[in-house]
């Protein structure tokens, strides 16, 4: 019974740690969404600025529009991540409840000789295993979605750096365009840093 209780304690600790990691991941995702919204506003302003600059800033205007599309796509991607996060929270919560109930059943089974609890305990353990599989599946889905988001941000970085190059051809508007493109680049790098920290989360190792 001591070994069984030790396993239960270990499983409880792991599920509790997973829940905390999920909360941290969700907070970082919210931050990325807020920053991507900022890119959208900046891109709209950059498009208007490019129109004022005329033909000299045509390339900059095109890239600004692409950055606007990028910010919208990134927000959609983050929304899908949020949906997966909610699924993970639900499964971890169920796993924690399963662990507590299984512990009580195990203790009851140890105290009785009727054998009536054993079938219930076996059924509960099978359910526990199913919820663990679901959580593992969601964990993998979240990891893949995060990799998709990271690739998207890599593209955003290319767009931002290209905008910096195009800004140099803006003639009298070049300084203003350069400032905007520099802000684009800084924000995309900030998002990249957030996603890199998420990729390193111990939640994805399952330990």
C-alpha cells in the first residue's frame, strides 16, 4: 500500500505541476495576442504613411499590408492555442480528481476483504489511463500548433527586416519609415522570444 500511495503522490505532484505550467503558457499566449494586435495597428498607420510617401514607398506599403495580414493570422493561431490550453486544463483537472478518487478506492480496497471494490477500482484505473492518453494527445497538438506559430513568426521577421530595407528608399519619408520598420522588427523579435520560452516549457516533456 505504501508503494501505491507513493505512486499516487507522484502522480498528484506531476498533475499539479502540469496545471501550473499550463497557466503560465496561457499567460504568455495572452501576451503574444496583445502584441500582435499592436502590430495590426502599427501596420495600418504604416500603410497610410506609405501612401503619403507615394511611389517611393510602394514596396514599404506592400510589406506593411503583409505585416497586417501576419498579425491577423498570428492572432488566429494563438486563438487555436488557447482552445487547446482550455482542453488541457479540463483534462488535468479530471486527472487530479481521478487520482484522488482512485486513492480513496485503493485505501478502501485495502481495508475490506469482500472484493467488491476491486472491479470499481479497475474501472477507475482504466478511466484514468484514458484521460492520461487524452492529455498526452492534447500536449502533442499544442506542441505542433506552437511550432506552426513559431514558423509564422519567422516569416513575420523576414517581412519586418524587408520593410527596414524598403524604408531606405522612402526619400523624404525615409526616417519616419525607418522608425516604423524598426518598431515592427522589435515587436516581432519580442514575440519570437515569447514563443521560444513556451517551446522550452517542461509541460511538453510530460515530466
